[in-house]
């Protein structure tokens, strides 16, 4: 492949480059993970720290094109990574870094779990997801390792949604390349029905339920009933996201803010992830 000069799209900060240019200038720091469509690396490109998602072959070009357009549409909403660049002749996407721990890492490192802490964790996740939906994009793969939580100085959290590889426009359909497996996917996705905000609400309900059932603590006020509604197999019977946020906010009222410990006598590990 012939090397070409890196160029910027007019009116955008998105950088376009050839694979030869990427292969020559991207400096890998470490391998982060892989999925069915590609591998993700932490490294440096154009003199800055980034994450690179590299496709397994030319055969998934279309899937990367869809992911590219959806990331541009989201443009950082919900704390999602910002798309910084793409390859013109091979499936490669370059993203900004998202700092924080995965949801399962946060929960695993809690010394004491309580109803208040569950609400403090999931309220910013629900609010961040509402931001993503406000851009007309459905994530379709909401699960514990696709959500990063960054702890703030006031003990609250900021959420970051990563891995938009299965995302679609609201009302769109998963592509033939997509092959959803796992209990966190909404039932309608297995039937080829349209992807809607209700699809992500189901997945969010699975996360809340799974985390809660790992502990013996009682549910926050109103959240157990809410979660049952979120897991309704009929998407039309699930609560809208604004109601989920309202119930989580209400569950915190009358409760003192507890300190959310993210360590067990050792420093917090700050993971850097993007898919």
C-alpha cells in the first residue's frame, strides 16, 4: 500500500491516514483486548496518547464504517471516546482515551456495598446513556466491561461508554456481521426487530440486577420494581430512561451520601479502555 500524506477533513478534527502511515507512526504501549472484529491497542499517534482499534481483515470494512459514523454522531456524549482518526485503506479507528475503571472493577473493589452505593453508581450511567440516546444512537452492547466509571473528588462518578461496534441509529437493525450472544442483549435483538432506547434499557436492567444480586443488601427504594420493569421482554412495556433516572435520584433522597471506597488497602487502578 502506498503511503499518502495525512490529511484533515474540512470542518472536522478527524484525521485520515493510510495504513502504511499508521503502521509506521503508531507506537504501541500495550494490548488492551480484542473482539470478533478487531484488536485494541493503547499507544501514541501524531504525538499524542490514543487507542487504536484495528480490524481483523478487509472483510469488516462495512462494520467499521458504521461504527465510525455512529461515533461521529455521538461525539463524546455520555463520556464516550471521541473519534480522532480513521484509515482510508484498511479498517483502523483512532480514539481519545477514557480514564476510569470498568463497572465490575468498581464493584469488586468496594469494601462495603449498600443500596445508596448502588444508586450512586448507576445514576451517572443512566444519565450518560441518556446523552448517547439524545444523539440518536443506540449502543446495543451495554455490559459491565463496556462502561467505565471515573471517580470524582466529591466521591461521585462520571460514566464513559465504550465499544460502539454494535451500535445503530435509533430504529436501525443489527447488521449481518453482528452476532449478539449473552444474556445482556434485549430479546428483540435476537429476532431482528428494530434497535430502540428500550433495547439499551433492558441491558441496563440486567447490569443493575446482576450487581444487586451479588450482595445481600436490600434494594434502594423503588429500584427493585423498576428493574423488573426494565427486564420486561416486551420493549413497549419497559420504562423510558427519564423514569429510570427519576427513580434512581429519588432513591438517594433521605439517605446520607456514603463514601464510595474504590480500594482495598491499595491504590486505585486506573484502566484505560476503548473499543
